[in-house]
């Protein structure tokens, strides 16, 4: 099923409202990159855009108010679980107000948001696509420039390569990863 463009725009506006409230200089470009990759993954791997696009638009809104300017990689790690739970709860309210989603669709979207950074829970096609779109957007240094200093970014990248890279399963995701990873590794050179 396709997500209506008018509905997509409503979700985008609401997501941006929250994304601007945390991780300055990162959340908004990361969101745009994640949506870009989600659309590419749907085109190449299939998927229900009515579920997947709201999930990727809203996946990080739970960071609103949790992190401010000058946060570190460790600070970000400490609030990962919280931002998923908070984001899922916020998303349920947003989606109910838009009033075009069934209860089942809202539950599916919120479940994806509530697990997207819990790597042990990435199971099934939808969760895989949300994970891969979010991950690709984390290392696309052209679409979302790192706002960590070099030392912190290298720490992030080391963690990314150890924990996230092995979990890529789709052909399209793996192809994007092969293109993006070398650029991210040489970003500070």
C-alpha cells in the first residue's frame, strides 16, 4: 500500500518539529537521509510505504529534549533505549491525530520505532528496512555531515562497523553500504 503524499507531508512536518529539538546540526539532515534511503530500499526490496515511511520519519523524534549541543557518543548511547520508547509513544499520538491509519498500522509503525536501534530485535523485512535506512543515513557524510569531533566520530564508526555492518541483509542496503563506508572512513583525512 502506498502512503498518500499529503499524509506523508503531515508526518514530515511533525517529525521535523521534534527533530529540531535535539542533536543540533544532525537530526534534520539525518532524517532527510534516512527517508532518502528508505525510499530507495522500498523501490529495490519492496515494502509497504504506508508503514515504512512513517516509521522512518518518526524513528528519532524521541531524542527531542534528551540531547543538546555538545553531546558525546557515550551520551547518545545512554539514551538510545529511552529515545525509542519515547518516540514510539509520541508517534502513536501523532498518527492517531492524522486519522488515516488503522490501529494495526499504528501498532506496527510504533513497534518498528520502539526497536529500530535494538539490534538484537531486528527481525522481519520491515524492521530490516528501517534498520538499514537509519544506518545508511548515519554514515552518509554527504547528506548528513558528522557533528562529532574526529575522535568521537572514529569511535562511532568503529562501533558501527562492529555492530551494524554485519546485520545488513538486503542487496540494496549492502550495495549502498559498500559505497558509503569508504567515504565515511576517510571523512577526517
